[in-house]
């Protein structure tokens, strides 16, 4: 919901910056660090951010990779930025798969007025933009998704396998079939993201968190 980034000043529904360095949520932190790591100038950085954040780099609210299991993960595997590494850590018999439904129409209908980020728009204009955005719900259907994950119970029993996670990997914290219907109109599967950092002293998590 919300977040510090949007589609910039040309955005229709969310004019928050396309990138920034003063504040993050977990996902924008991962996107920004990856884009910085893979590029060497501002233009390339902006291009990489758009590749990661949007389907086919199309900077549009409805093309943004809002849902990790439905969009962010598969789209970024398809475009070659990421690859799945679960198989390096646990054998198939010890991995699990969650199946759930991402209710895109329900999500669009649940968007609130304060999520329309158009600072120069009047209240009436923002209300009109909200109604316009919610009207797109008719063009979408609920989507079935599957997501493979490593059970935390197994990792706790076998903590040494954490060392198999490649240094710098993106980790998605899976909360199977997480019911957020009352909040955002749909279930989700991923509640947090960050980086795995391997040091001689052990395995660490680097992430943006409101709780520390």
C-alpha cells in the first residue's frame, strides 16, 4: 500500500518520485540497491529501475509490479535480472509451494483516496482520479498464483543450510495466503524483502524496516 516511489511528475495516479535515496520501504530499497549495483551512470540507473519496477519497463501505475508472487518475481526472472536459487539451498522434497488467488479487481476497488498522490490536484480532482482508477477493476480478473518457498521450520532445524544462500541474494519472506482482504482487498504471499549477506561470522539480512 502506498510506498515512497511512484511514476514521477507525469504519473496519473501516483506522482511520488521514480527514485529517491532519503527514504525506502523494503521493496524500493531492494530495487534501488540492485539498480545502483548493476549500472554506472544516472541514465542507466533510471532505466534499470524501470525494468525492475514495471512490466516491460512501461512506467504506468497499472503496469507496476505491485504484487511480488504475481508480478515482481516472475517478471524479473523473465527479464533476466533474477534467477531462482531455492534449489541450491534445499532439495525439492523439503521445499513447499503456496497456492493462492491475487484478487486484482478487489485490490483496485480497495484503493483509498489518500493513495492518489497528485499534490496539485484539488480534492474533487483526486476523487475523480480515484474513481477512474477503480473503474479499471472491470478489466482484470482474480489470478491464481503459485510460489515455491523454503519453510522456516526447516531452516531453523538446519541453520547451516543458510550458508548455501548466495551472497547478495534477494530474499522474499513468504507468508502463505496472507489474508489482507480487509486492508487491500486481496490475499498476498510475500510480506517482506531484503538481501542476504554472507560474512565469516554468519548470515545477515540487510533490509529497510520500520521496526529495525
